[in-house]
């Protein structure tokens, strides 16, 4: 419960400061940075916090953190793309007409769609930037509970959950 309150507080007060921007300059190339900047401020801050958290764990355990930090910064980038496809959109528009606007309540469905699809959508977006396959794998599986034997992925999941 306390964790959720803290997350809500962080969400409300999110701010990407000069130090964060330097960190982003250090970790991301121009294409990645352009995408990252399209995320909402609270998503940006969340991703920066996840990245610094994974980096800390890697440093303490003498692990190479380059893939993991980049995956952490970009892990929720699919939230940019996770919109309804054209058929779903058309159905919504038709239903909206028939129901005279009462369909608005179904915006919740879009949130559910985003929740389930943003890991895959994120990986697809980054594939277009020729991101390496390990980073794509980490992003694609950051909500996959069935993979338990991948140390880097486990670190990403833990840090995602506590930031
Ligand atoms: Fe996510
Ligand atoms: Fe996340």
C-alpha cells in the first residue's frame, strides 16, 4: 500500500531535471532520444529511475549494464504505439455513432490494450531503429512472468516494479 502511495506521489511530482538529461545524453543515441522525449514526463521519470536502479545493481555485482540500462530507459516506449488498430478504431467509431456517444465509457478498453501490448509494440518500434536483439528481448518480456531463469530480465522486472 505504502509503495502505491509513493508511486502516486512520484507520478504527480515527476520532473526530468538537468542531471536526468545529462544521463539520457550519455545513454541514448539521437533516434532513441527523440522517441524517449515523446513519452509523458512521468513515464520518462519512471524509466530513468528504473535505469539508474538497474545500473546500481549491475555495478554492485560487477555486471556489464549497457544492454540493461538501455532496455530500462526504453522498456515502456511501446506505450507510444499501443493504440487501437484501424479495424478496432472503425468499430468504435460506428458504435459511437449508433450509441450516440455512450461508447465513451469503453476508453477503459484502450488502457487494457496498452497494458497487454506495450512490450511487443515497444520491441517492434525499436526493431526499426536496429536495436540489438538482446535489448529487444528484454523489452518484449519485461512483463512476462513465465521466464524466471534470466538474471538481467529479473533485475529489469524488479526495478520496474519498485520505481
Ligand atoms: Fe511496462
Ligand atoms: Fe515500466
